């Protein structure tokens, strides 16, 4: 053991070497020595041994691969995967070196080690000797190419396997996971990556259950008993193939493979199924409903040939023992071919096999570890680059490394163990996530890993159920939930302390206890008062204590605000309650000008303008053909005014003769009918119903006044008003009770009171049931509700939300509301002034319609009059041609205006007379020309 640590010390501290003699092979040799170290009797190792030997035979049987050079393989059994395995692996390397030294040859690469914990140590040695390590089974994600440049992983990293598990958990919308793993480098590092991947989707590992390597059955039982006491039922098991079935056997004895549990295990189970299928009846019973992963290798002719010859290979190379071919065996087979192609590339690039002795280690002596026999492979860097640059197609599919040292296209099959076998429910790839399609098909499409495209077939879970497990149960550890309840001194109908130190009643408490009845499990709890009973407690402080773990939950009139949701998770709101303004009302008496109140000032102005507009438009359309709209200017103005306002009572006596005028008038009379009806209804309401009004019209007018504003002490309203609405805190007055509300509102700002009180609607509606002289003014200016608070990511919050929805659906929530909050409401006999007035917003569509009709009628009339002018004055341009341009246009306009002002019959007679006079003149002119 001391020699082992001496060896590690030497390699960690040998920053420079002084080299002695060197052995060189300058030409392509007949034989290249390679080594292999792994556990021959392990589940992975026994398959890998046959696969590696078969691959070496296949490479040597094809001279074209290495141009006549043969591979000579020497394997060493490490026997054990723990610390002794590290020592034996180190010894194995030097035993190989010694054997090759005796044969005057050296090993250029080593296949292995199998276990990640061994690879961490051996990789340091490989770094110093410049001998590449090609591991087909060490999946620890921390074995990176940066720290261990000569470690080459020829299988998939657990980085991708943990990403696949995290995506499965996200797909089923679970948030809390328990991780059970071997407490070594491979287990710890894999679970650490899983935690990081879960955090990306707001899930987490709620409990870690490490087990020491080689733990006894009693130790495993103790670990799983603690797991069974936890609330999460989503269990991830990350262990070794030779030990995993024993863990599941213990779990089955503890009843942890029954309905409600979810077991997601890493690819060790698929390895066991592939290697030892069929399993014994006891073993297969212990894995029913388990979900596991298997590295995906696409079907190909190479793979089919190896699988079909596997039984013959095992009978010849494994002492007639029979076992199946796992994916680790496929990767072990491809590792040999990878190394063969890399060695060929190494020689083609001019590389040669050259080793140098380290004179410093020679002085340490040989000993059992043969330290003095170590030598450095001078071509190690070139061979390493050749390995990483290989691009081939093997039995596992395309085989190529990324710049980070990972194999391309990492993908897994998602497997569900059912009956005596298993069924494939989908695939995972880092290209498109979860899918029921083969990864190689998805590679031909654009990448798409959005949540809407993720898909798996149905799973048969433990307990032979296809219903997705909830993934969480209330922990059966005998501990009561400590639930904080605000000890209110006002509005005790919502929550109040009654009949003892820890007995509560009220609307909120009844909703809570009714929701608990819908949960599929019992919840032991204890209600704990929060507050001194003399002043209302600050709800934000109670929520903060839930976040800190002092309380397990909080129940009461807890408003759901943005700041509070950052600390805890709230249930579905069980009552809506935003902030409202309550102000005193005053009776509004009738006066001599009450008839003007139905319309707002703007409405009166627009209505009057349209009365005049319609009159003018009808006059324009009618005055050329209708004698009622003709006469002296004074008479025409009176006619326009009389006609306009007489339409209000449908008493206009003037006839409309033009089609356009009749259309405009019909539309206007329809609008007048609606205005009359609306005015009459509003005026009736004003004169017959008692009117109440308030100088405060809403939150905007209240802010602009600068008067004091009251709020309930301890509520979130203080921070909301000061931070969100920028109201100075000097204007805010804290009030403790409903009596304080009433007194402050009655006194008003001039006598030390407040102009209005701002509080949540639920409180104010209860307050107004007995206070008729106050009312809610304006609209609700914040939207929120009340809920129960639980720690972040609490599954109980989710289940309680579902229970509250059920209460709402079956009517129980309304019945509880009516029981506590349905009092003798004070009903106002009237509405406020701003509600009675009819605003322009209610009628602007009618005015737009009328304006459009008038505009369209005028345009059509203009076209019509221009055509008539051109027909009655065809020679006007010839007559005015001799005149100057400006005088011609002026005369033309005067002629047109005169034409517009004439009566249509007069214009027609004059036009006819001119045509008759023009006829004889033309005949005389013709005779003179002849």
C-alpha cells in the first residue's frame, strides 16, 4: 500500500523528467502491443472481454486495416471496483509494461479502465506516460479531457444520461426527486449533474440517499427506510449493474415498489436485462414498472452480424457460459476498431513507436510495482490526436468525437419494464429531447426540443397502473404541520381566535378545513396564532416566516402580491379582493338646472352642433328645388334654425324633395329618436331616485387632492400606495378597526380625518353592510385574491389548489361565503352623478354615422351640380377665352356661384332660351358664307 501512494506521489510531483535510454521502432512493425484492464467477472466486464477479443480477431483478419500489422492484446483482470481495484489497476499497468519489456516491446494504448473511480487515479499515470486510455464504461462526467488529456471516453457520458432523466421528470411535471446512489466519484458526480439539469426546469433533488460501496443488506435497508419517510415518490437509482438488483429487492420488501412510486434507474438495469435475460422470477418481479435507459445504437448490418454471431463467440471465448450482448459490449468492440484506425493513421503520419526511460524512477528500485520499468511513449501525443480524429462507422453507428471529447449524437432509449420483458416507450437525444421517433430520423430535421414536441408512449408504473403518479405524498413521519394564522383584531368574520389559545374560526378557516377534506391523504396540523391580539399583524412578516421555515404554511386572509410570490407558493385564490377606494357620500338635491344633468357638457355641445349641421346640409341639398328653403337671406337662416331644432320633436313642416336630403333626414331622425329616449330615461332617474355623490371620484382624483388617505394597519396597502402609486407616506394614516374607519371618514380632512380609505374589496364590502353613508367610488384599481401560503415548490400547495377548485365547482365555496359574509347589506337608493350622466362615448358611433352620411350627400350633390353647370353653360369657356387668365377664372367662379344660387327651373329656362337664340344666328352665318 505504501508503494502505491509513493507511485501517486511520484506522478503528481514529476513536473520534469530526465530521460535515459530510449527504444525506437522507426518502421511499421509487424505487431503493435495494446493492453486492457477491467473486471472480467463483472456484468459489464464479461461482455466486454468477449467483444474486445472478437474485435482484435476481426482487425487482425483484415490486413488492409493496418497494412499487415497485427494487434497483440494483453488483458489484466482488476477483480474489484473499489479502492483495491485502483491499486490492482495500477499494478496491472506495470505488469503489462514489465511483460512487454521482457519481450522488448511496449504498449502504445490501454483499453479501460472499466470503473470511473479507478479511471480518476489511473488517468494521472497515463498522463505522465503519454499512453492513451480508451474507456468503454467509465461514464463519470467529471472525467474531462482538460484534466485528463490522455483519457478518451469511447462511450456516452453520464452528462447526457442525467439530462435525459431530467427531461423525463420535466415531461411528467414532477418537481421533487430523491436520488439514491453509490457514494463514490461516479455516483456523486452523476447525481451532481442531475441536480444541475433539474434546476434548469425548476425541479430539484429534495433528498440525497448515498450508500457506501459494497453496503450490506441491512445498511441498504436503513437508507431506504429514510427514503420511505420522505414526501417525494420520484426515486432515481444510480448504481452499478452488479448491485442494483439487490437495492430493488430491499425496496420491494419495504413496499416501495407499489402504486404511487416512480423508479427511474440509470442504464445499469438495461445492461442487466441485455446480459442475463431472462431474469429470475424474483428479480423480474422486483423491477416491474421501472423506467430505465439504454444507450441508443442504430440498427445496421455491422451490428446485426455481431449480434447473430454472439452466441458462438461466447461459447468459444467464455468457457461455454451464455450471456447476452449489452450496449457496453458494442462500445468495447468499437473501441478496438477505433484504436486500430488510429494506429494506422499514426503510422501514415510518420509516427513511430518510441519509448524513453525515466532515470529518476530508476533510482527508486523495482519493488513489487516495478517502478523502475516505467517508460514514456514518445509518440503518445500524435497517437492521441489520431484517436480523436478518427471518423468511422462501427456497430454503434457513426463514431466520431466532438471538440469537447464526447461522442457525437448522444441518444438513449427510454425503456419500461413490463411482464417478463420490457417495452420501448420512446427515445431521448440532446438534439430534440424526448420523442417516439428514432433519433437518426430527427437528425434530418431542424432541432426542436420545445416542451410541446416532447412525447413518450404510456408507461405502466409500479402497481400495474397507467395513471401518472402524483409523485408526492404527505410525509408519514408523525410530525404536525405548524400553520401560522394572523390573529386579527378587525374583520373577525374572516379569521379569529376563539375558544382557546389555538382554536380559530371564520371564513378563511372554514375554506381551509373544507379543502383538506378533498385531499387523498390525512394532514396533521396545528394552528398557531401570529400577532399580539391588540394590533393587526403584518401579513408580509408571516409570509416571510413561512419562507424561512419557521412555519410550514400560513392560513388566513393572505393577499397574493408579487413580492410575496417571490418568497412562497400560494394556492389558487379562493376569493377575489383587489384594492378599492371608500369615501363619504352626500345627498345631491335637485335644482332649477336639473334638466341639463342627463347629458354631459360635451354631449350637449356635440348634439347642438349636429342639429345645426344637419339643417345646413338639408338646406344645401334642397334650396335649388324647394321653395320652402328659398327666399331672402334672413328668411333662409331662420328656416335652417327652425328646421334643425324642430326635428327634435318631429314637428318640421318643410318638405324635403331631393333624394339625398331625404336620406340625410331619415338617418338624423333615427339618431334623434335614440337621443330623446336616452334623455328621457336618464332625466326620470335623476328626478325620481335619491342621488348620492362624493367629491372623490376614484384613485386618480384622490391622489391629486393631496388629502390624507386611510389604510388598514398591517396590510400591504401601505407599501403599494407609496411604492407603486408614489403617494407620500406622510399622507397615509394607519387605522386599526372599522370604528376608526367610520370616524376618520366622518371627520374628513378638515377635522383630522381622511378623505377616503383604501383597503381590499372583501373588507370594504363587509364594512359597508353597516355603514350606509359611505360607498366604494371608482373602480377596483388592483386585481388580486387571497390564498394559502406554503414553502416554495410545495406539492401540498398544488393539491390544495385542486381542492379549492373542487370547492368552487360543487358550490361549497359559495355556501361558506354566504355563511360568514352575507349580512344585511345597506343598499344605496341611487347612483352617483357620474353614472347618471350620458357621455359622448355612448353615442359617438351614431354621430360618426350621421357625419358620414352628410359628407357623402354633399359630395354627390357637388358632382351633380357640376354636371348640370357644364350642361347648361357649354360655351362659357369660349366666351371667356379672350379674357385674361385671372379674370377668366374669376368670372367662371362667379358664374358657377350664381348658377348654384338660382332655382333649378330658372336655370333650365335660360339655358333653353339661349339655345333657341343661338340656332337662327348659325343659319344666317351659313347663308353669308355661301
